[in-house]
C-alpha cells in the first residue's frame, strides 16, 4: 500500500470520525477560527504596514532627508535654502525633491470640497519611479513663479470627482478660485507625502523664498545612487550641513542632517504598537491550541480501545500517530477556513477602527502572502495541538486498554498529567493577556483623567479654510462675520478662533527674555504657541491664574502682548 493511498484512507477516516462528533468538532473549529482569524487579520496589517515595500520603483533606495537640531528636534522640516544647497552639492543622491503639504478648495463640481494636496519640486514623479498613468509630469519651466498653473490629480480623485474621464487631461479645473490645467493623472498606488493626498502642483517659489534658511517647512526625499550606502550619504550630507552652518551661522548654527529610509520614517511610530498587538493575538492562538489539545486528550480516553484494536490488527505506532495527526490537521484546516472568513470581515472593518495616522491603512487586505501565512499557521497549529495527544494515545498498552480497568493505568495517569499541564499553560497565558489588558485600560484611564488645560465638555469645533489668494483684509472681515453669527446663535456662550486646535498641532516661536544675556546663535530657546482671538480662552474653558486675557484693544499697531502657561512661567 503506497503512502498516497494510506493518506487518502486517513483523510476519509478522519472526516468520518469528526462527523460522528459534531459538537466536539464545532467547538474545536470555532476556537481555532477565532485564533487563526485574529492572527491572519493582524498579519495583514503587519504585512501591509511593516513588511510590504513601498509601491515605488526600487523603494530601498528612497531616503527621507531631514534637518536635525539635537536634542530638541531629532527630525525637522527643511528650509528652502538648505534644500537648494543639498541638491547642488550632493553626489550620493541620484535626485532630491522637496514637497510642501498644501490644500485646495475645489469649487467646480456640484458642491465645494477641500482637497489635501502637495506642492512638489522638479523631478518628483521620476524620483519615485511613478510616472503619471495619464498625461505627463511637471517640467522645469512650470516651477517658475508666474507660469501657467498646472496640476496632476490622484487616481482616486480622478475617478471619484471626474468620473475617470480620460478627456480631462488638458482641461481646466478651479482650485482655490484659480484655473489649473490638468496635465496628468497619477498611478493608483501613489499616495505621497500622505495617504490622503489628492493632487500635486509645482513648488513655484520666488528667489527670495528659496534664499530662506530659517523657515523650515519642506519635506525632502531623495533616491540614492546605485551602490551608495546610507552611511556614505549621511556622511556627505553632514559635511554639506557643516558648510551651510559656516556660511549662515545666524540661522543654521547647531543644525545638521538626518538620512533614514523612507519606509522606516513612514512606519516607525506604528512598529511598537503592531508588535505588541501581534504578540497578543499570538497568545490568543496559543490558548486556542492548548484548549483544543486538552479536548483531544479528553477524547482520547474514550478511544483507547479503538486504538488498541487497530494496533492488535497490525497498525504501527507511526500509522496511528499519523491518523490522529490527520484528524488534527483537518480541524486546523476547517479552523483556517473560518479564520480567513473572519479575517476578510476584519480587514474590511479595520480602516474605520484603526487609529488615525496608521500608515497605508487603505491598502490593508488579504493577499497571497497573507493566505500563505494562514496556511502555515494552520499547519503549525494542527501539529502543535495534535502531536502531544497523538503520542499519548499511541503509547497506551494494548492489553491495559482492552481491560475494563484500563482507565486507571499508568497511561491514564500520564494523560491526566498532560491535561493538567495544558490547563496550567492556558491559565498562565490568559493571565498574561489579562494583565496586559488591565495595564492598557489603566493607561487609558490615566489619560482620560489627565487635565488637558481646557474644558472639552460642550466644546464644538469647526475648521474653515479660505483660498490662498484671499487678501488679509478679506480674511479678517470673513472670520469676524462668521464668529459674530455663531455668537448670536441660541445656547452659544463664547466663540473663539485659533490657527490650530489644542493638542492636534502648534507652531514654534523663538524668544528672548529681556534683561538676560542674548543667547548664542543656535541656542535661542523656543516654545510652542497659538495665535488666538480674545474670546478663545473663555470658549475653551481655560482658567486665568494671573494677569488678564486679550481684549479687542490688542490689535495690530498696539503693544504686543502674550499669555503664557504655568509651565513656562515656572
């Protein structure tokens, strides 16, 4: 009898055995489906975020280049002047491009829409190895201020807003009250610098803007030359930074350069959380395996005579173990099938449940690598929970098993010892998960009880963005009218405005305390700040400890005033 024939017999027999115990089979399959499904879903996230390379040409050569001011700013945005110096002097990078995040109001459709976008320097699409799917990219002449306005749309925006019309290339659309000619449509995989970027326009800065070494607002990405290492590129860029520091000491003293793989920069913050989550669901699978193994051991007690009869008829221990492992693998296969279905549902729900800022979340889904992972998990799981019960069952003495008192034999005691060990392992793993969950809940509780410095209860926020072409006087008139109308609504106690919501973002401002020695270049202290309207503090429920709030008299032309928090005062 060939091995293949024996395998077919084992499979048929295993299916019949499991079918005769539908309750046992269902419970085992459900336990495994939950464990395998959770691991499959989390692996799909880990694979997409941490393992899968970026969807660009030769992504391993793409580097994020940032300015640094250690220890305050380990990574920071890049000044335009520094970028020009890097591009002119670097020999280790095949190309360097600068990107400035921006936003545009599209008013040409049925209803207006705020579109996140980016202004990019020359060679952006070539550097990424992602040429437009339709049309073309930007030319050098289009990077000059005052030239005709052009735009490349994301593939998603082109399909969603313009119906995927190929005739759109060459036509004009309205963005922030200005006419832009659509010259291309990006490939579907392009999402840069952020996953929600909808369009790209040229970074057309003036000569004065390019000569700025103190304003840091550009993101720089470069493609290494072939055979150039990160260490070589970092050494060269630090040398260039030293030259810039010597030439522009007032703005660049203490500043250097950081070169890190682009993929590492994108996923770096998400890596620890995903590793912890993967470890947690791994423990869930181990608990499921221990549970099923315990069930198999308990069930083996009732199959002692069956196994003894098979041994008496000439079945070898190897054949008996293989038969029992086949049953375990069938359970694992059924659990994996259920797990894939659960994972498919889970990956569909994950984008709405995942925390904001998780990179590449929209790309999460089941692919070939995920299914291969599930297959591997199923095989390992089947062996893990099936091997020990199979070996224990196959060791039972034939004569003892055929006796009525065989249940009190040494084999039975060994089986009981193994079951007790599995129970201890289950309890230990469950306690580990409970401790981790308890610590997590405690952390959330501490965060909820922490005083943010304002009262969020009954506070409503709205974001308003005017076109970049709006004059300053028009802006002031518009915002003033909006706040007056909101203040007149029933139930509104106070209305305030700021350029950034608390905690979500702020701006840096260098300062010098009068009466103290002037700081050396590069050592000036800085602080985060918000520009606010007079009623902002009352609207946010911020208590006043000393002094006064802003008033309507604190306007342009009057003495400059500021409100500081207690931490800065101390």
